[in-house]
């Protein structure tokens, strides 16, 4: 997953990167709240909004946006927080795209339309609707907590396999393809320690950066698994999705 921004304006932070907490408000490189299109050769086109984290946000966490008046700078601060496990929210849905997540004050990109992994508590079958099941997490549909305009398209039981090679003690491995791999996905293979995840994906599709160094010469196949039995990355398709509002 290596989205490239379609807009020709220079200076956009990469979709998967966090922008550090700025020392002053106007040090942010682009306008908070800006919505821009971007494309990935595997995941396709999407729309993303650039916002501030108003609390800790997990990678691919489900979020809410609330602009807040900043009386010092006399602007609205575009604050994102993880969605609460509350029924009938009636507000737009966003998914954090930052590898490793965000901490308070950092800025990052949040998907509003497109195809993305999302942090879930269980597997959701392809073609099924999704709903809020815990703070910042989605899962099976629940009364009053539907995410309207979002559907699971690949369940978290998904695995993707490609050939790889890497040197003992190194975290960068060469791969036959990066398709289906994304930051945060769980990786396994010869020499790859348990609980290793992918930290970064080469935009040109030639290598992956792992969260841990190889403990032996890497060879054969590397497998991406979309869950570790605790975190489940179901892939959803969303189009300006909304958390369900009142129904009476």
C-alpha cells in the first residue's frame, strides 16, 4: 500500500507517514482539513483528509472528525479522535492511514473513500456490512452502530504469499511483489521472528521493511497474514461512509 497523491501541489506528506507535532501552527505543510485524491496500483483510488490527532489513534483505527476553534491562532483545528462505541452517532467515518498510528498533536491522513484495511475485533465475511464494536474498532454489524456506506470486501482470514530474500540481522527484505502487503500486516517466513509486522512498503514494489531483524538468512516465501488472532485487518470499501444516525 503506497498511495500517491494525484494533486500536483508539492510538499504533501506521504499518505502513510505521520507529520510531527508542529512547533507553531503555521508549520503544518498543508491546510488541515484538506481533502485530496490519491491512488495505489493495487488498492485503487481513494480520498483522504489531512487532520490532527486529538488523542492516540491506532493504525487503521476508525475515527471521528470534530473541528475545534483555536482562539490563539483564530482558526478551526481539524481534530480526529477514535470513534466511541456509541450507537446513533450520525457522523462521517474516517480510517487512519498512518503506519504505526498517531499520538496527540501529530498530523496524518484519514481515508474517507476507497479501499483500506481497518482495525477490527473479529473477521467479517466479504460482502457483509460493518459496524462499530469497540472504541476505534469495527466488526460485525450491531444495532444502531452500522457504518453506512462501508462493506467488507476481504476478510481478515486473508493471506498473501510472495518470494523473498534477506540477510541475517537485517530488517529490509527483497520480495517478488508487494501486492497485498501493507504497513502493519503480520509477516512470517524463514528467519522472520514471531510477531513481526511490515513497517513500510517500497513504492516501486521491490522490498519490504520489517519491524524486526531477521534471525537467519531469509529465503523462500514470506506470508502476509491479515490477523494475529487479536487484531483483525478486514479490508473495507467505503464511500463517504457515515456512522448510523437516529432511526426514528
